[in-house]
C-alpha cells in the first residue's frame, strides 16, 4: 500500500467528519429531520449539550484524521481507534434504522463509516502482513 493511498484515505475521512459535523452543528433541525424519524428538543439543555458534544467529537476525529494524513507517524493509533469508532457508529446507526427511529440516509452514512473502518483496518494491518512475509 502506498503512502499516498493512505494519505488520501485519511483526507477523505477527515473531510467526511469535518463537513458532517459542521453541517450538523450549523443546522441541527435539518440534520435531525434528514436522518431520524423522531425529534430533538434543543430547548432542553441536556439534549443540546449531548448533541453539540457528539458533533464536536466528530469534528475532533476529523482533525485527527487530517493530522494523521499530514504526519504518517501518527497513523497507526488513529487508524485503529478510528476503525473501532466507525464500526460502533455503524452498529448504532443500524440499531436506530432497525427500530424505525433512523432512516435510509442514516443507514447509508453508517455504511460509509463501516467501509472507512474496513479500509482503516486494512491499512493498519497491511504493513504487518508485508513484514511477516
């Protein structure tokens, strides 16, 4: 696997997280209406806090992917932790979709995260396989 392929993978993940997180924070009502069948009460300080923290965390991970793309020495821990997080997000998205609380767009977003998780794991494991051969 070439370093440029890994860099592009991380840049795509960074853009995905940063754009998704920023758009969710900028227009929470539209974001929630597009992905979920329920409603969000941003007048409730607890719901507002957790909503904002969730998307700030997503943006933070996007910045971690960006830093890992620019500094290859940071790659391995970010790839492994990112794969775990993206797999967990897919599981949560699938559970919401299965319960009827999430729609197909949420499932698609979770599916894209699962693809990124698989690519992250492939990238993380590739050097070990090559070194063992």
